[in-house]
């Protein structure tokens, strides 16, 4: 690419011989064909040689990458009146003086300061966003910690309830075992008392028999006497 017209102080005053036949702009780093002496921009002819066949676009003579600069055209270009490329600067001067002006151009420095300020604003905005994200993350971490502590507290309460219920269950089981043991002892005592009563049955039977005999032998004479009196009465 060459020097565009908006960079020239007077584009209409530039000779067509100072324009590249490939890009039609004013030469930048002019080089010439060794066969036909046609001048090109270095970047234009190198791109053409790389993308197309390595030949001169004008005479079709073979060309290589080792192109020699055209010093005559370069000296003519140095005399061209050009503008400063930075917005807001109205400097004009020779082409070969523009690099020195660019190093001291206030418009360029102002533009660099504006770009630097814009970048700083971007960095500041990014830092603010990161700070917000950091605060939100810390808040989220705090909420998670609080929720974790709440869950742990609920788990401890439930574990205490389980322990209490287990203690009550163990106590009830112990009571059941005690009642079962007492019931077994009562049953054994009842069996023992029944056995004792059964062992007394023969004695009771014998006692009743003795009482019966005693009653029988005690009443028998009286009955005999009564019967004798009745026989006498009947006899008379």
C-alpha cells in the first residue's frame, strides 16, 4: 500500500509517475524492475510476486524478492508536501520531515493520552466489576456458611433427639426385661403354691375321714338307744 491522497497536502499536484501502477497511490519504499525500470511500492510488488507468478507485471520479466530501492524516486518523494496523519493536527511539511514531527506531535500525544485514559477507564470498570463479583462471592460464601452451620445445628439436634429416644427405648426394654423376670418369678411361685396345696390334699382327706369316723361312732350309741326305745314302744 502506498501513500493515500488524504495524507497529501495537494494530491492533484502529484505527478502520475510517482504513483504505483498496482495500488495507484504515491510510492512508499519505491523499488524498480531491473528489466524495464518500472517502479512499484515494495509491499505491492512483494505481495504480487508471492501470490502470482514471480514476474514483472509490466514487462513479464522474471523477478525475485531481492529488489533494489529506487533512490531517484525516493528523493522526489521526500520533497512532497504531506499532512500529519493524527486527527486534530494541521501540520504540513516535507515527507522526510514527518517522522520527526510525529515524534513531537501534540495531537498524537493527546490521542495516546485519550487511548490511555480509555484503557484506564476500561481497567477501572473491570476492577469495579471484579470487586462486585468478589463481594457477591463473599456474600454467597457467607450464606453458604450460615446454611451449613444451620444444617449442622439441625443435625446435632436430631442426633440428640435420636440419642434421647434410644435411651428411652433402652429404658423401656430394661423395664420389659424386669417385668418379664418378675412375671417368671410370680409364675414359679404360683406353681410352687399349687404344688403345696396338692400335697395337702391327702392330709385334708384323712382329717375329714377321721372327723367323719368320730362323728359316726359318737352318734351311733345314741341312735341305738333311740331305736331300742322305739322297739319297746312298738312291743307294748
